[in-house]
C-alpha cells in the first residue's frame, strides 16, 4: 500500500490515550499523577512500569523500555511501525488515508464487516421472522428476555442450506466468505452455510470486532454436535479468544478480578445476576494464550465451572495453567452439582452473587476438596485411598507450609492424630525416594528406545489421521480415544480435530502449520510427512500395533508402581485386584503378535 498520510498519523497519535492503550495489556493502578503495573516486557513481582497520561508515554525503571502508544504496540505485538499505526487506527475507528488521497481498507477490515452483516442477518431471523420462532421460544424458556438477547446479539441461522450465502453473495466474494468460515464448498459445485438451523452467538475479540460465531443446536431429537464453531481463520482462534471479554473489560478493571465460567449461557446468567466481569472460553480447554490474555486485565481470576465431576476436572486442569501465568486463582464450587445458569434459576440472582463474593476458596483448598470428593471417610479403605492421593500430591507439588496445612486438614477430616499422619507421610516420602532411585537406574537405558518408538508411531498415525476419513475410522476403531503422549504431537492432533469439527473435509499441511506460533511452525512441519510420502495400510497397521503394545507396557509399569505402594498397606483385596490386572495385561501382550491383514 502507499504510505500513510501524515494527517492520518497525527490523527492516530492524537486519539491514542496511553492509559487506554497500555491498559488493554497491563493491569494498571493509579500512582499519584501516573499509573503503574507489572512490566509486560520482563518478569517482575514489584511494579516498576510507569505510564504518564500527561506525557502520553510509558517507562519501565526495571528494563528501561520506554516510548509512546505507537512504540508500545510495536513492542507488545512485535509488529512494524506501520502495522502498529493500523492496529491503533482500527481501535479508534480512524480511516487510514494514504499520501495519494485514497482510503485504505485492509483485508481484516473486510472480514469484520462481513461478520457484522452476518450477525445482522442472524439477529433478524431470530427476532423478526417466522423461521426463528421456535429458537426464540427456546431461549425465552431458558430465561432470556428480548433485552438480553439483543444485548448479547444472539441470532438464528435458518435451516435452508445456503440462506446466508445467498444473502451475502451480491456484496462479498465467495473467497472472502470461505476465508472466515461462514460457508463451505459443496460438491460438485456451489456453497452451503456452515451454520444451519442453530442459535448463533457472535464472538467478538477484546477490541469488539466480530471474529467468529458459535452455533448451538436447540432441538432434542437431533444427533448433531451441540456446538459448531467457526474454524481457525486469519482473524479467529478458539485458543486465543474469550467470549464477552470486550463487554466485561470495564467491570474487570473496576472489580480487579475476572470470573471464568464454562459456557455462553453461564456467562449470560452471571451478567444478568450483576456479575458483569464474567467471560468463558470457546468450548475448548483453557490455554496458555488464554491465561496471558486474562493477565493483561487483572491479576485475579475466579473459576466458577459446573459443579459436576466434569466441572471439577476442568477446574483442576485450568488451575496450573492460570497459576503458571502468575494469576491468583480462586474457585467457587456451586452446590448440588449445578452450573451457574441452573443455580441462578433455582436460587435466584442474589444467591449467585453471594456465592461469587463470599464463598471463594483458594486453588489449594479446591484441589484438596477434589481429592476428598465422593469418599466415605467412615471406611478404612476409603481413608487409605484418600491418604495416598494427598501424599502423592504433596510429594509432587507442595512446599513445607502447604504440606503442613494439608496434613492437618486431612487429620481433622479423618479423625486420625496429626502425629500418625505426619509419620505416615515421612515414611511414604522415604519409600518413594528409595524406589524412585532404583526405578531410575532400571529405566534409564529403556526410556530412550521406548519413547522414540512411541513418538514415531504417534507421528505416523497423526499423518494418517489427517490424510482421509477411512484412515481416521481405522485408527479410532483400533485406538478408541486416540491421543498422543508427546506434547507437540498431541497439539497437532488437537488442531486436526478442531479443523475437522469446523466442517473442513480436506486438511493440508499449510492449514495445520498456520495454527501454530512462529516458534513452533518449523517443529510442526518436521512432524508432517513430505508431500511425496507413500501411504500404505501396512505402515498404518504396524504403527497401530506398536502403539497398542507400548501403551499396554506403560499401563503394566504404572500398575506395578501402584502395587509397590499397596504392598506395605493393609488393603489386601485391592492388592490382589491390581496383581490380576497386571497378569491379564501381560497375557494380552504376549499373545498379541502383529500379523498383516489380508
């Protein structure tokens, strides 16, 4: 593009409030005439990052980074001066005029505009047309009035296969609609809408731009997935997007906390109850990118997931991700295994507010509660299992102070003397250390070969999984719940599954690689087969068999470790059950020799 005019540059500089710009990325607190926060450019625990509204500048006294709003965007986004100007122009809705007098309209701007038009189309069909009547009645039955529906811009995608496409095709190119996942190519020709006969939730990024949609089925008699999300695109990534963050920002800063729930309806229920600092992830596990995004706005996050077992597990997985980013994590456990939406319907908004404000527990108390959940502490066998869970956790994660607190709580809950509990823990710790030392020596020479073999089998299967539906069916049939133990292999597999879930039938290397950060792109490319690789059923079957055997071996090793712990205990029945499982698995391993299928 031609150079941005000086007039536009001055307009951007004039509009860019340094407190507002920096505040999108750093939780700032007033400090006299200035504001301060933790520097985003180096790790620190005591704020040394100062922002001056008067000078319209920032300065870190720790790492010496300094500059104006444009410089800040350059550094925080790692972009050029021109790209920083474009981002600020977009934030403040300033048209970019070039030196030739032309107005520049970027590709992303077009994508945002298409999504805005799609949002209006969906909204019209929900509230003003007969086609959306059943969807509107469903939402009203869920407790949503027209004001709430309009506030969250909820819409409805009609059942016709290409209704949105026909609505947009005279204004936009098919290639643009395909690029943001609103339509899919239909064989042998033509296009169909991604979202059909679904309630639609528009997804805005933190700057308020619509980057994608999520479509929810509302009919009980369907076998379709509950949610369908926009695919990964140039402007949308589920792993980096948080629903309602754009609206929640002022309330997050006001309350100095953020409430994180599991679903859209939970967010809506919480906002209706007055907890307007509530957001949720996009139907996917929380990521490091989510945590870093949250950290820009607040140092504290309150997790309020569903109260059932799945919600407990999701919370337990989210806690280490949040804490690794340096966030202060609190948890609210709703009673009766209810989710936030159902809890508010049953007990009302005031009761929900009370839970959020007065019944938070810290992350360690929650993890202890998770270990205790569902156990009958009148039974010696249940106490023993609970004890081993607590001891294992403390051995892996806890400081001396935290260990003391956990052990004292365990003693109170089980009515066992603290002296006996501490003695058992010390014996457990010593026994583990001795056994670990022995195991390390035995396993060291085996680990390299074993991990290398498993890694290679996983790599091969991921490439076959990506190749076509027939291979995927074979893998899923032979390895139910297929996952990769290698972290990067598992990330690649997750990306493939996300793309397939979005409706894309054919996946190429470029699509997969584009979903990863620049730091990972080369490593991901190395995991994928070269274009000239010859796929064969023989290679696929051998890899499936190899991974099956490796997993059986890993399970046997794990059970043997459990057996060592139980050997010194008193639960003879559990010991015998474990021993029998090991014998059964070893029998399978011996008898399961690979044979080529005909």
